């Protein structure tokens, strides 16, 4: 890869190139972010309205926007039966309420999934819908049935529109180290998990990372979250080229990480547009976030790692066959996401991605990319495999193990 110096002519040329790429995206996707938008009633808004009117033993329920600490104090003041009653009565609120007990959120989200599955089953037989609409309802019904399988730990769930979800692997309440997988474009409830190409979907990514972490350090209490609890861009349209959805996602990611139980160290593993979300969120993350690792990144909306404003270690990798390398790394008039995180001047620790194939192969079992992620997740920094251009990326790094 060739790097150029800065000049007005070069800057103008790169800006024109970025605009050309965006227009090609829009022409080929047909404004997909608008075209595929589901226009339906929002069940979570109705649930929030009911929650605001509700009470328990004559006391008002807390504002859903309360801090996790305030929510924790509220639930701590309740008995087991009162908590369960609230989860059963208001599952779409309790299941997404940062600061509520984790196991209670799992319970509430099972209730919400049962209700959502019933709704979609009814829609499959609704003659007012087009055949395509009934087919989509069937797909959503199937997805909800999968999420309801025994043993699944759904930390958040919202069926509104294309939908959002997060799932936990491991014991989140006892974990010493928590890894959060933040995915990119085209992430929604239907793509939350996949049967084919499973490791390109959030659930497969998180499962793969959890197994790799357990293999790397069996004695470390770990948990991994498949975090698709934000509205991701649809296709490579305008939403993928700007930061609007990343800003909303960053707020939600910050809330999730802040509300994690206990005192674990947290590592963020951010793929594609997910790295934009992590870049925006970095400055606001609590000190428990010790590592931010990005793969296949289009940029983090900064020009270098220092501008992220975080004390966390910043790691980056990109496979040689990843098409994202051809995206212009710049920011002009709100378009683009800034500098290339694997560029020498960015300041990230560059990891080997050997074995990963293309843009979506970073979490495939047996790859160096997954192995590196797992070693970061458990704090084995000195054992990571660095890219040839950054052979000392793991040196001088001190984590919880004191290595």
C-alpha cells in the first residue's frame, strides 16, 4: 500500500473520489436504507407508555432513562416475586433495562420473544399482507423460535422494525473478563444468526470467540456478548458512509458496558461499520474497557488513535483480501470515517489476520485473527501474533495478569 503526503490537490482529489464511491453505492443499492424500511407499529413504544403509567405497591416505576445505578437500587428494593411480576407484565422494558438484574432480563426477554413469535405467526396468515410480507413474518417467527431454545441468554430484544438483540455466552455475572462483539452493516434480527456462513453473523462470531477464549485460558472466567443492540446501516448506502447511526449505536454501547455487573475488564471487538460505532463510543467508555480491537474497519471517525480519547489499548487488523481496503479513508463534509486504522501513522497495534478470508472471515475457527482476538479477550497480550509491519505490537503491554 502506498501512502501519500498532504496537499490541497490531493485532498480535493480524495474528496471527489469519496463522493464518487458514495454515489456508486447509492446507484447500486437504490437507497436501500429507505427502500427496505418496515413501516409498522412500534411495540416497544407502546410498552414504554404502559411502563410510565405503571406502579408497584403504590410507587412509580423508574424512568427507563435512569442511570444503571438507579435502576439497580430500584430492583434491589424489591422482592423476588415483585421483580418477576414486573418482568412478566413489562417484558419489553425490563428486558432492555440497563441496571436490571441480568437473569431477570433473560427471563423478561423470553416472555417478549414468546409474544413476538405469536404476533408473527398471526401475520403469516394475515390476508391483508402481500405474499412477501407473510414470508418475512414466517422468517421472523422462525428466528424467534430459535432464540427461545433452551439455554439461550438473551440480554436485550426489541422486535420493532428490523429489530435489535444481544446474547450472552458464559456467566456474565461472575465473569472476570467480558468481550463484546460489535457487528457492522446489515445486522438485524434476521441476520443475528445464520445457519450457512455462521461465523459472519453476530451469534456465530461471539460463540466462536467464547470457545477460543476458553481454549486459550481455561481458568479465566469469561463471557462474550453478541451485541447487535443498535440500528445498523442497510447495505452500502448513505447510512454506511456517514456517522448518524454510529452515534446512536455508541450511546447504546456505552450504556450496555456501563451497566455490566461486577467489575470485569472489558474488550470490544468491532467489525466493519461496528468499528465506526466503537470509535465514536471510545471517548465515553468507562475505565473497565481495557481494549478496543477493530477488524475490516472503514475508519473510526478520527485521524489517529490518540484522537479516540481512550486509555484502552487500540488494536487493528485487516486481511489482505478484504475489499474494505479500497474504500477511501477520509472524512469530507460528513462523508467517510477518517484514517485507516492499520496505517502506520494511525497508532494502533497491528495484529496478524492470517487465515481470515475476505471481509467477513475474521471470526472463523482456526484463523490467526480469531486466535489474536481470544488472547486479547483473556489478557494474554504478550502471546498475540503481530503483523509483519508491526512486529512488536504485543510488547510493553501490561494487563490484569501483570505480563
